[in-house]
C-alpha cells in the first residue's frame, strides 16, 4: 500500500489536518503512529482504512482492511453477536462462519456472556471488546487500530496484544495508535510521528521536534476520578506538571503542554481506580491563528460500518 502526496482538510477553506504524506505500508509489519492529541493521527488512520478520502494525493494498493475506530457506535440496533455476524458478512464471510468467529472472539475476550446483549446495553469495556472483535474476525491483510486498547481490562489487553502478534505472523500488517508509550514496546517494525500536519519518521521526530511540540498549544483534559489516586499537581510523578482546577459536575480540569498530554492521559487511565476521561480539547496559543479541531474530524462518531 502506498500514499503519495496525501493531504486532508475538512471544507474548502478548512485548515490542513495532514499534508504531503508519503508512506509505504509494507506487508507483514507492525507500524506505530504517535503524536499529540489533535495532531492528525486519527485522520491518518481513517485514510489508511479507507473510511476517509484524501483531499489531495493518491492512495494505491490498499489490501483487504479492517478498522477499529476511536469511538464505537453503540446505538446500532444489534446484539453483540448479531453485529459481529453482520460485519463478518460485510467482510465476505458466510453467515454461519461469521457467527462462529464472532462467538469465538467474544469468548477470547471474556465477553461470551454478553453475546445476546444489545449493543446499547453493553458497558464501555464490553462494547470495546465487540469493536475489536469485529475487526479481528475478518483476518484482514491490513488491521488499523485507533486507541483499540482504551477501555479494555488487563486480560483483554493481553488478548489483543497476542492477536496483533498473530496477525503479523500470519502475514498481515497492523497500524496502530495508543496512548501508552509501552504498548507493544520494541515490537514495532516502523514508528512515525504526526506533527504540524506532517508525517515524520521516528528519527526525524527527535529532541528538536519534542521541544517544538512543548512550545505549542496546551491541551485541556476534563476527567472524573478519585483525587487521591494521583500524585499532587506539579510534581515530577504527574506528567507535564499540569495545572489542575475543578470542573463542572464534579469533574477535574487538567491543563498540560500538548507534548505531555498522551503521558498524562496514560497516568489517568492507569490510576487505581482509573479515571474516566470526559473530553480532550486543544487550547490555542494567544494571538495564534485558528487551530484544527482536536477531534481531527467533523463527524459525530466513527463507525466501522461502510
């Protein structure tokens, strides 16, 4: 699969979220994409998955692809196994085979007891297991994972780690984004970073790039959780030394330099008990031009349905 001069903007006069992206996506490879929140990582993954189309440039040679979105469409009128059967048929599987594979993946993720539960009634963690299962049951040549581990319990994360390794061992390619810098540490065949709308190799995004990111906009994280589960604000143990202030409805607002936002999110999500992330938004610099929306996309939700 090849991207040549690919760019993406939303609207004729909208800011460029990505521009001049040249990328070879090899077979049988694990590719990690990094970057601060709002940098364009999700947009790049949607382009790779074929969910979105480039505003300029060309994408050629896309193989059979499955995609796990950052947000799962829980409002769809299916049970868990019904949804997996439906997606399996879209991927070209016969109905009984799709049901069998979907059931097997629910069992692997410890969610077999929810096979007949409607999607709208599932917990966030179980919904995420269904979202991951719909991509894995197709055994795709290209598997695209956008924060697929977020919301999974520890056992399910280990299952997904093994599933990724199996997919690559079977000749597939996996491209993923994850807040945890230790996710599949040392296993990636290639690492890229999205910064200022550009795709950089890991070598190109060294200390100088990190310093540039630190001088950029701040990120505001609104979350709720037990205050005693985290170190005090401004201490080295809390990434980025965020400014902390009370938010509405009992939430907490943490403002941190964009370069440290992923690490802070990881600290919140792995705290005991974990924090619930309400929102993540970019805070523009004073006198700066309008920045792209943090969400990379105007769509209210992303669904793996075509």
